[in-house]
């Protein structure tokens, strides 16, 4: 396909040279009326392989429709013929891609692609979102409950919780987006990770701030404590669902090391005391 596209480029340049001369003006896609628009690259990168195939097929279809529409408007015979050939080639690319997929994409390859897509989803969305949820749920506990028991005013407590949650969400989102561009780590788009971290941080804080919209102080506090336990359960569920829990892994590693230290190594020889001799 790359060789065909390069040949199309040469044919377009040759036709332009024969009709308009050697100078090719700088023309961008936004300068051409009716040219198909492409999504920004920051929305396309770091997608799953199936989504990438869908995007590539859509680009081929858009190019085919553009060439056909341009050929219908052209009055030059050579230009119309070239545009018709390009439209047919773009349609052939779609068929070639489908044939290659049926020929080379077996069950093992699909399983490997699914694993890679899942890993990318975890790195881009789950990890930043989980970190944000943990930060929002824990970091806002002190200001919310301190204000609640100091004032016994649900509305004041809600305002403090709202401010703390939004502030923590902005801070976490900006930090996540600015700390890593994702190029070397492969963690995905920083904008996506920043949104995931910031939104989940805000949600984690608002979870136990919203109950203080209830006018009765003790009822609101009881509901807020229940929500805190629900948030902690949700954090544990997300971690067990998408990632291996860190604490059990560390505990099992320490247990193995302790067993290794307490057990006798088979290659260690017992040192016998020197025999006592009378001089």
C-alpha cells in the first residue's frame, strides 16, 4: 500500500507539472473546499488495535468519496481519469486490508492484541483514575470531618468539602498531565490521564461531601461515613479487578524471603569445631 501511495503522489505531481508548471503552492487540507476532515492526532494516538483499524478504514472511505466527488467536478479529461483511478485504488486498499486480516490475524494474534489493548486501557485510564480516587477519598477526609465536628453546620461542611474536592481534582489532573507525556513510558495521552485522575479525585472527595446537603448534622455525618466505606470498597474492587494488589504481593514476597532465611541452605556445610589437643 505504501508503494501504491507513493506512486499516486508521483502521478499527481506529474499531472500538476504538465498543467500548471514546476511551482507547487503550499495548500493545506483546510484550504480545499469539501476535503475530508481528520480527527486531531491527540484523539487518535494510543488507541486499541481494533479502533486503529476502524480509523484507517474510515480514512480510506473518506479519501475514496473525495476523489469521486472531485472527479465529477473536473472538466479536464486527464485529471478526471487520474481522480477516478485514485478512488478505485482507495477502494482496493479496503479490500486488501480485509484480505490481509483474514489471512494473518489468527486467534493467538487477536488474543495478544486484546491483551495489549487491555494493558493500554489500564495504563491510560485505570491507573490514573484509581490514584485520583484514592487521593480524593483520603486527602479530603480531614478537612471535611474537621469542619463538620467543629461547626456542626452541614452547609458549611459541604462548601468546605466542595472546595477541597475541586482543588484536589485540579491539582491531581494537572500533575498527572504534566509529569509524563507518555512517549517513553507508553502510558498514553497525558490529556486523557489528566482528565481521568482529576475527575476521579473530585469524585472521591465529593462522595463524602454531598451527604452534608442533608440538613440534619448527625444524619449527614452517618451517611458520609457509610460513603467513605463504600469508596474504600470501590478502590479495593477496582484494584483487584484490573491490577494485582500491591500489599498481598509484598507480603508474599517477604514471607518467601523469611522462609529462605530460616531454612537451611543445602550448599552450606556445617563447620565442625577444631579437635582439642594436649601439648
